[in-house]
C-alpha cells in the first residue's frame, strides 16, 4: 500500500482521545474550532483547522467568490472572436459542466467534510496517486496565479496613478502585505472579509446587468432600442480560420477556453469544507446557489453584452488590446456606445476589488492545498502545523514567499515569461475538475457497493452519474483541444505562423506533468487504487455526526435566547 494508507492505519491504531476535542472555545461553539483529520492525527490540536466559517459566509463565497475579471473583462475577447451566439452557447455548456462538478463535490463533501478537501477525496475514494497529483498541480496553479493577480491589481491602479509617478512594485507590496495579514488573522476574519468583498462583487454584477438591460431596451442617453439587432447584422456567429459552418464551429469552440477560464475557481467552496460550520447543511445550500449564480451572472451577462456590442465594433477591438482595467471591459464599451461616459472610473474601482479579492482567495487556496498535502502525508509535516487560530502558518508562509515573484512581473521582459507560466497552470484548473469528477464516480460506486443508499445521503448530485460522465467527457475534450489554434496558420504570429510552438508547449505541458506525477507516485510508492468494497467511506464520519448534533443543539438553544422576534431571527441575525 502507499504511504497514505500505511500512515492511516498507524495513526488510528495509536490514536487516543484528545482534550482539545472536549474543549469549548468561545465564541466558536461546541468543537466548531476543531477540525478532524480523517487520515492522520485524528484529533491532534497542533494540526487542527477551526470551523469558523459561518453559513452566510460560505453562501456568499459560493455566490460571488469566483466572480472575477474572466467574466467582466474576458468576455470581450470571446465576443470579438466568435460572435454573441457562440459565447452564449459556450458559457451555457461550460456553466452546466461546472454545476455538475460542484454537485459531485457537494455529494462527497456533505457525506464527509475532509480538511484536505477534494485532494483527500481523490486519495481516499480513488487512488492516493490521484490525490498526490491533484494536490500539487492545484497548488502550482495558485502559487502562480496569486502573484499574477497582485500584478493585475497594480496595473489597475495605474488608471489613477501613472507608472512614471509611482512604481507598480509599491502597490504590489501593499496588496501582498494586506492579503497575508487577512489570511494570518484566522478563518473567521478571512470569512468576514471575503463575505463583504463578495457582496460588493455581487452588487456590481447586478448593477451591470440592470444597466445593460436598460440600455438594451433603449433607456440610455441615445434612446436606441437595440434588442437582437446585432445578431442579424453583423451576425450571431463569426467564422474563424475558415468559412461557412466549419469556420463558425471553430469560432464556437475557440470560446470554450475563455468560458472555462471565467469559471475557474468555482471549486473554492470545496476548499472551505474543513472550516465550515455545520458543513452538511451549508455546503449543499452553497452548491444549489451555484446554479443560479451561473444562470444569472454568467449566462445572462454574456447574453446582454452580445446584444449591446457588435462583434466587429472598433471600440471592442480597442478594448481587447488593453491589458486590464475598465477600458478592457465590454461593459464599458457598451456604456460608451450608448452615450454614458461617467461610469468607467467607478467600474475601474470595482475591478480593483475583484482583483484584490481574487488574490486574497488564491493565497487562501494555495495555503489550504499545501496543508492538505501535508495532512495526507504528501508533503513535509510542518506544513500541517496550525497556530491557535487554526491557521496553517508554515503553509501560509511558503505560499506567501513564492507570491513575491510578483515583483518580477514589474519588468516588461520578465512579464512575458511570467505569462507563459500562467498559461501553463491554467490547464491545471480543467484537470482539477476532471479529478473531482473521477473521484465522484469512484465514490458513488463505493457507497452503492457498501450499502449506502441515496436516502442516507445529506445531498446527492441531481443528475447522478449521468451528469458526472457528461461533464467528464466535455472536460477531457476541452483539455485536449483547448489550444487547437496553435496548429492553424496565422500570418505574423509571434510563436510561429504555421505552428505556434510556444503556446503549444505552455498550453499542453501541464497534462504530461499531471500524468507523470500520477504514475510516478504509483511506481515509487507502489500504491494501489481503492476498489468499491475497500474504499474508506466511514473513518471520521462518527465525529462529524457528533459535531453536527452538538452544533444543532447549541444553535437551537442560542435561538431561544436570541432577542427580537421572528423577523429579527430570520432577516437580521444572520448578518452578525
């Protein structure tokens, strides 16, 4: 057996109850500070996370946590490349895929909320090698994406403070210190901070949707009722690389990459399961809200943008040449074309919030992923150590130290190389979805083989394994063909006119790295995959059951003492 399975057996044979579990640390209630490692050191307070994320915080993170520049800016490039119907189709299909991924993750998390998140599910239900590869590829992704977000924040500030006045490195340093401080102060502070940032993002998107709807119906200064005019002229779909239906299909497929990038990070909820209060109720609720977020924020946004801006607009072409900020957003193009000139500055401030929030949550994900690897025995044990606030301080320290490479991004020559790294790790997001879906297939087969039926589950994926298999097939197709245009002849292309070798390497290198880590682990550690009858579904479940009962009892007692009437308890108290 592999290292993880050997370590699991040893830890449970030697385990004895810890007084840490019996303590009640106010204001966290009945063991909600304590997290349980279901693989090693089951009740060791030295490696325990704290269940400090409240239901409203997890809910808001699920709704607005992953909304970023991929939606508010990235849709412009896809629209200009393939047309409004193409982006509507691609965002809808990828949105459905993401919902299937989240449902699969939600079913496993509601049964057994592991502190190591979906890397733990992959190791426990499928194969330790998959958990190892998934954990490190996911960590690689976020230690590269975090400094990239910090650089983007510094570039956004150049809207108000030009580069020649203040070096962008100053703002990178300020943002880096702040996100480290927020992550260091504990999960309760991080959760509250992210709650309000997500609220701002949700309000911003809602405002943009309402404004876009008004402009589309002719309520703008130009009083032009646009409707579906641009779907007729210049057209709903734009041909790319070829003419006719083939060109339109290639244009449609090219937008799947942009759509996938916009949805990356949605699985953040799966990282929080080890620190969420009453996860069996909170996580399924968050998963259900993901569906409405996809429909309202993503699908409706691309529909309205496609109705307001034609794909051949010169203003849209100019916006796509911008690096970041409001000038790069198709929403700003729609405002300017409708005669509104005063909102881009305000929207730029909102984009700054988007980017900062992304950097903060990215550092959180990187920290918890490295922590999960250590808990599974796949990294040095020191990265599993937590302080009195339940923060994996050593994992945070290493992830934050690597984030300092953002300062290299200030120089133009190193920024190009850094862009290659970002392109390299983007594929890891798709591979993460694939790993979650594979883990869910193994989990469902295991629970059915071991007599755990749907009626015993706190939450089940609404489309079952059919939805999981559908999403898995599409994810594999996107991973394989996402960079198909590197083979297309493009005159004057920097990476090569006939074959773009640079983007081919950076776009696909992640797949062999992912596979090498899987098979390398299996060969070196001699690990064996879990069969339906041997997959461990129950270790640690009794502790979660007990925590849930105690939490509900404490909550019921607390509600009896709560001041105010029914209105206060249901509509006001959740804010505090």
